[in-house]
C-alpha cells in the first residue's frame, strides 16, 4: 500500500545529530526548587529549526541526575505542580510545551512555517489523519521535540538515566519516543493508541472498511503499532469513564509489547476516578520509577487473573488469582453490566464470597436479572505497596443465577458505603489535572445530624447508575435525594446527556444543619438557554456539587 511508513522506517530516518544550543531564559527558586526556563533547538525542517521551550526543575541544593521528561496533553502548557510533584520525590524534571503558539504565553515552542500544523491550534487534519505520510503530521513534529529534549537532558546530566511520562496526547508521543530512543522507562497516562478506532467499542462488531488513509494512520501513528518495538519497560496508567480514552483496548496494547520488556511492563486502572489517575496508581508510578530510573529492588507482581464462572450453588461468581510470590494486603473486584460505552460504564464493588487460598479469592457477581453481559476487573495490593490489576474479563450471560437481582429504584443509600459514586470534577483538584496522590478527595462516608451518614467529596459526586438498566427510571419518575449541608448553601445538580452533549442544571438551596428531602421533576433541569429536560429516560450522568460541606443519601426514583 503506498506511502505507508512503519515506526521503524519513520524514526530510523530522523536526524537528531544537530546541536541543541540550549540557553536559560529565566531562573527562580520557589520552596527549595529551582525552575529554569530553557530554550533549545530542535530538528531542521527545511525552513529553519524548531525552537523548543521547556522548564527544567530540580532540588536547589541537591539536584538529582535521574530525570523525568514530562509531556503534557497537547492542550496544556507547563504545569508547575506536576514539576514539583516529581522533584519532591527526588527526581529532576523537564517539561516541554510542545503545543506551539498560545495566547498569553511568555515563552513557547516555535515551529517554522512549513510545519505550522505542529501548533495545536493549527493542526487541522494533520493530527487525526495521515493524508500524505506519517512524517507530515503534528505527531511527527511533537516526537521530534521529545527527541531533542532527551538529547538536551543527556548533555545536561551527563548520562542517559531518563524516564518519560506522557499524559493523554503526551502519552501517545511517549510511545513513539520509546521506539525512536531508549529510556529507562516509559509511563503513559490515558494513552494507549487505537485512536483510529475512536468511538468504536471493542465489544461491538464493526464492519467499517478501512481506507488507505486509515492504514497509514494505524501503521505510522497509532500507539498499538509502536508497542512491539519499544526499547524500554512501559507502565500504562488507565482511568475509567474517560470520554477521550478507551481503557477497554489498553490491555491489547500492553499485550503487544515485545517479549524483552513485556515482563517488566505493567498496566493499572483507576476506577471511579473519572479521567484522573487515583492514589494507588500514582503510588505505583513512583515505585515503577524507583525500579527502572533509580535501579532499586522493587517487587512488581504478575497481573492478576479473573475467571467468570458459576459455582456449585448456581451463583455467578468471579475467581481472582494472584501472584503467589507476593503477600496480599488488600484485594477487590469491580463489576459492570451491559454498557459497551466505556465512558458511561458504572463499576460496582463485588462482595467477597470466600478466600480459596492466600492467592485466590472468589467474589459474587450480583448481576441484574435482564443483563446480557458482565465485565469484571480485579485489583490486588501487596504488602510492598504495589497494586496490580487484571485484564477486564467480559462474559456473555444467559439463563438464571441464584444471585441475580431485580430492578431497583434506589440508586444509592449510605448502607452501601460509597458504592455508586465517583468524583465529579477531578481536574480542579488533581495535580496537573490528572494525578491524585492521596484518597482524601475521593467519595467518603461522613456522619451528620442524628448520626445519619452520607456520601461526600470536595470534588463533587457523580453517578452513572441512571443509565444502568437495573437502576434506570420509568417515564414520569421524579428524582429524590436527601441532602445535608453544614451551612445554608446552594447545591447544583447537573445532568449530562452523553448522546447529544446537552447539559441540564438545577440549583437548590439547602438549609444548614438539617437533613432535607429534595424531589425534582425533570423539567426543573434546564440548559443554559432555558430548555427543560423532557424526561429522565435517556443516557444521563448525574453530578452533585456544592461549595460547602455536605452529605448525600437515599438517591432514588419516585
């Protein structure tokens, strides 16, 4: 097929022989961390060289030689909280702003006119399509920035002890860098390829024929095509319910990593984190860096395995098997039903049935009686602090099971802990809009007046149970919930229709110090233009936010 360039063809031809000629534009010290604004030269495009901007951060008194190259999303610039996070863990860090022209930026990466499409705001079809060849895309220029950034770090530190951490589009760049150059390790957050299949579920048959352009994109750009050629161990950090990232396919990318690095590569899932990376996965990331960047002895277990089956009492169950070489500190199983849209899937905790052995646990999968498929995902945390995950097990189901459940109008009650809720707005509180390093932001049970408990998160609460057939409403239902606010405050309830993208909001004043029941008919929810929600019977995501301290209980349909 014409004009197809594979990863090896693409990057074996890349010229990285030119001097970087780095200069420091500005320098300051904040809280013991030295930040240096750096300009360096990148590749020659035929009309001049790319002028790369980045910020190098290090401990003021004892700068580490072990360095993390950070690649943000293509919509983001330099994030000082991210730099601080890595420096506070004992590393130096260099973050590049590869997005190009951007309003209100003092410094930025400058691309020659013949590759102006490398500017995020001018990408056009050069990002999502390969109309000519892969070296005529935004991705090619962005990877070129990464290659010369790595060269700068090698010259600066005097060694090649460098890891790369990429977030979203930056993660897709990291996969390509991992083929173009060798790193101590590669860490990607919400990035595992399959962009050519955006909007196509792994679990739904698709007979769309790929044209030549799609084949060029898959071969030269999509990260799953790069996995077999990476030159370093890889960690894939996944978050569920992310509209920009299909975590269903991430394990497929992991399975393609070449055998030399497959055993040292790992995948993690952050369930109920809504597009962010939770504290368990963040802790894993630093242990992964300790192992491969600092060369410390860190036990990284084999992936857990899940087998969905039927027990002797006709219960639908999942058996989780763990690495026998490690000591289990904590384990758990999540399940979801029927929803093929990964961004709208509602994950629930499963009840432990029994511990078969120290490395094998059995869990009930209490599925809805009309469910046709079940998803199961297991995690296990070992005593050394590393949390390993299983592949998502998917099984078609039919017939009757003893532990099947009927339809339920109660979506949440505090008797079930925080099961059913996720955080609503992680970007406002997560480091770099992505990483959580502790669990205090996540849904938790809080006790209020008369000892009644409810769910709370400073980030707000969200639930996907409305579109779960077990909890879905009937036409004409009212939404009811009990709310408690420490002080009188306005509570905002938001319903997002993920089918058409429309957002409906309803504000309610809740008096302080007492539990109140709120009953809402659908027409009270309105768009910014005042259009009411006609009915709750549609694919909706509910978010509950409040500026003050609050608690939510007894979310149900009337």
